[in-house]
C-alpha cells in the first residue's frame, strides 16, 4: 500500500502553467505593493475584543508588515473553525472588508488588483497547509483533519475562481 507520504512526489507534480501561477502567488504576497499593511498576523475572531466603545485587536506575537489581504483569507478559506466553512462565509463580508480597506488603500477598488491579492492570500494559505500531509497520513482513516484539508483546498480554489485568478493553480488544487 502506498502511503500519502510516499505518494507526495506524484501528487505534487506541477505543470509549467501551475508553477508559473504559484510563482505569481508567492511574488504577490512577498511584494504586496500598495497592499503593504501592518497586521497582528492572526486575524482570528478570538483576537479581537469588543465593548461599547468599539473594538481592538489583541495578540501581536506575529505582528509585521505584510500583504493586507493575508488577514482576510479566512473569509473564504477555513482556519481553526473549518467545520463552519463549506463555502465562503459570504460575498457581502468580503465586500465590507474591501470597502473598509479601500478607505486606506484606494487600489482595493481595482477588481484585478484586489482579486489577484485575495486569490493569492487564499491559495498561499492553502498551499502552506499542504505541508501537513505527512502528519495527516499518520492519523487513522476517517480522522476529521483529513476533511479539514480537503475543505481548505476546495475553498481556496473556489476563492481563486470567484476572482478569475490563477485558473491552473486552482485546477491543480
């Protein structure tokens, strides 16, 4: 029986088109241009406190300047609350995020720039999670973390398709 770990070189073979798009995703995230923003690096809902006066971010151990849309991948791609994400949370949530972002980064109004950035954030997060394959392979069949991986990959591909970005990489995923 071939384990998933042994099958990785076969599963992860990339066409030239997929390699090029993956390179563009990495380039977009490493050189965000106008989308460079300071972030706490962990935009999970448990890292935001609210009270009657408003809200504030907490948990800055991963704080850095990065592509602003890496803080919004969770709109489309599941994180710790993966079981609640069978599709993107809502197009309206992305629209609200985009509207707020465009107040400080006017380029967020550009469909191509925003779509490329959002797709890059989602695909980058999903590809990063692929590193968990060996760990998942050691778990018993039926373990929910395997379903989590599938959900993560499918959600990232749908986000790229929604923004008409990186069709080869989304298809490979």
